[in-house]
């Protein structure tokens, strides 16, 4: 910008930051630009609130648009950019200052992350601790209160992806740098990490299983359904754990993420990729469901009809909860988030 038009920046330029950034990033940006001698510019914070796997839908029909600026001219510029949403009755168009916009995005991500962690580490853990508590029934009771809401009310082995974990660590650092206690933020991060460790540990604790020499089917490599994104996916931790424990083979399947996963874990004598979850699971000693792909709900019939070894089922997403009783009656041991250990009936 400094060198444009022979050093003359004649036209006013608005720099729009759409990323999740530190709250004081607008100050840092201005400092960098001023130091470089840039003139005639404004800085706007315009964080995106897209949900991975639904980005097009979120871009076309956002629930809110947040614009943070100091100058009225910058707001006016952004209104022209977002003219289809500015007066739309279904879209909240929110104008604030840049620090409020940046803080709003960071805090929104933490709040959602915290809600997941509470569901995993408190509600799900309670259902694992006491008999005759079905997670889905507890969910109905709690979400019947509109103050609680339905989003994020599911049990899982881990919350992965590129945003929540990173943003929680960033928020913690910013709070501590500002002299504040970040115990709740850090506790949310720790609860999520602990969830995966406890889930994996239940194989030996509850089922008295030793991993060495076993064939493990890992179903689901992406961090969630409807994406091929494996960033911070629990599948990485599970793979590393299996290798460390000396398993015989790992059979892997995911409808979208296998090509990305192969870059980190190439196919070998011990690591084998399959074209269908049924093929990956049927000759395994342990079946781990790590992603909430809807197609995994149909796995029970194949396990009952075709599995040779009556594998230990580790359901990290409660995808088979509607068939736990059937599987138990056919002799399958089940470890599921949100349930006590389910011992197969011989």
C-alpha cells in the first residue's frame, strides 16, 4: 500500500480481518501500517462464524454479520459489501468496535467449546457412573429447558477441529497476560483432553483388554462428519496409542478423510485402509467409532451376522446406542461414552 501509485495512496482502503485473532489485533495492525508509512486506510474486524461442513449454507444464509470499526466511513463501506444482509429480517447485522468484534468471535468459540466439555465431562460422565441412566433420556430432560438449548448436547470421545482448542489456548494466554485467572478456560481444555484419555483407558479398565497383538478397526478419521478435515481429530491420538501398544494391525475407514490421513500414516503391513466400514470391522478384535458419520449407525447388523471374533465395541459417538441391547444379547462387550460398561451376554 505504501508503494502503490509511486508512494501515493490516493484511494481510501479498508483492511478487513476475517480471522479469529487476539483482541488487540486492531492496535497491532495499525502500529504495523503506520510504521510502514501507510496512509489513508481503515481497519475493520469482520469475523466469520461459519460451521465447517456447512460453509456455503452459512455464507448464503448467515444468522449474524458482525462488523467492528472505529470510523463511520468504514461502517458505510461494509454496509455496501453486505447490502443483501444489512436490512434482512432474518440476519442480525451487528456494528461494534473492532476489539468487541474480535472478542465476540473468540468468546463465542470458547463458550461452545465449554458447552461440549461440560456435556462430555459432567453429564456424560454421570451417565457412565450410574446404572439405568440413558444419556439420550437425560438429554431430553435438560434440553426441554430453553435456557439450556440443544446445540452441543451430544456425548463424544473428543472435540477436535482447527478452532475450539486453538482459540481456548489463545484466550487463556490473553487473560493471563492481562493479569487474570484463566482456570475455567484451562479446565475446559483439560476436560476435553481427559475425555479421550479416559475413553481409551476404559478398554483395559472396564474390559480387562490388552492391546498388544490385537487387530483394531478405527472407523472415522475426520474430526467430525461432513468434512475431510483431520486437524486435531481423535483418530491421530488413537493411532499413535495403538502403535505404542503394539497392536497387530489397524484397519481404517472414513468416507472422506482417508487420503489426508494416509499422508501421516501410510499404508503398510500393520496399517490397512478399506473401502467400507463393514470390511474394516468384520475381522477385528476391537472396533472404535471415532466420527459421527450417519452410515455407521448400520454397523450393528453386520457385526452380529459376520464378525468372527465378537470384537470389543468402543463407541466414541454413541452411533450404535439404538442397538446396544441387541449387541449385548449377541455377546458383544461395549464401551460407549455416556454409558457404563456393557458386558455381553454369553
